[in-house]
C-alpha cells in the first residue's frame, strides 16, 4: 500500500495524522488555520480527537531560517471523518486510504506483532530499572548482617562510594537533626535514647580538658551492624523515592 499521507503511532499505540499534511493532500484552498477551525466545529474535541502541536518549517521570506507554526495531530477516526466532509475526489481518496491503513492495523498478525513489541519494551524498561537498582541492592546486601560497629566517617564513606553524596560532617548534622544523636551541651553527638532503643549505636566516652581548664565528657558514636543496615536502607530509599 502506497503511503499517501504519513501516519504515525504514539506511545499509547494510537495512529495519528498531521492536520497540515491532510490539508495539503486534500488541496484545500482555504488557509489551514481557518479551515481547521471550521472542521473543529463538527464536534471534535481537543485532547480527545486531536492535540495541538508546534511545527518548525523553513521560512521562505527574506528573513530566512525557521519559523514555528501550529499543527494538529489527528486521530485516525477524525482524519477519516474530515476527509468524508470534504465531498471531493481527494477527500474520498484520503478516506479510502485511511480505511486501508486501519484494516492493516487491525490485522491479527499486526495485533500480535504490536503486542510482542509492547511486551519487549516493558521487559527492556524493567531490565534497565533492575540494572540501575542492582548496585544499590548489592550494597545493602553487603552491609546486612554486619557485626562490626563503625565510625560515622566510615558510614559516610560507604554511602559516598555507592552514589550517595554525603560526607562525615553532613552525616553528623543529619544524625543530630533527626534526633539520632544529641545536639545539646553535655550530650553532643551522644546517641539518643531513641537510637539506643533501636540498637543503632553504641558509643565510647572520653574526657577532654578545654581551654578554660574544665574537664568535659565527649562522646564518639559507633554505628552498629544493625544501624549500618538501617541507615543504608534509609538513604537508598530516599535516593529512589
């Protein structure tokens, strides 16, 4: 079958025709904008029977370059009806052509072929998604079951090496902001009761003499194996949300 008018298929598996291509084929003397406005009065609705789109064409004026014009993507049923409305030989020819296109489209072999293509696209999309998530999944699996506690800077390093852009200072700030570590005087960076109840941290305390000669208690938080798994999953979930 010779292609009289270009027919394309969109992502919803619908066949579409350019309004301007149809207008040109029908050899309508009325300017496109006025003609299409008149055709729309036959009960066609935007975003149901057609969509408005921009089209760039060569500017034949002295200015040259490209200029933008309005076009419309018509569903095949609308294109058929518009062709019939013309009551011309060209209109009849266009309508017969669209009927042949529709018949070929609904041929059982074509239906099966399109179904296979759709399934192939779904599989490819799923494979791509799995490929993107696999490194993070492997990272989470590697952490799971760890029995060794680590420093905050080590956890930050692990996260950073696996695509989560965070350093030690930002991670400390995150822990304090979300009440995993204390932020007030006397318990700064000490794991909160919430963290201890969840077995996310253990800690070491040591004494430090400040510039005023006062002895202060300082805390070094250690992320438990359970805590590492907890925070890894928390950050991975926030990255994929």
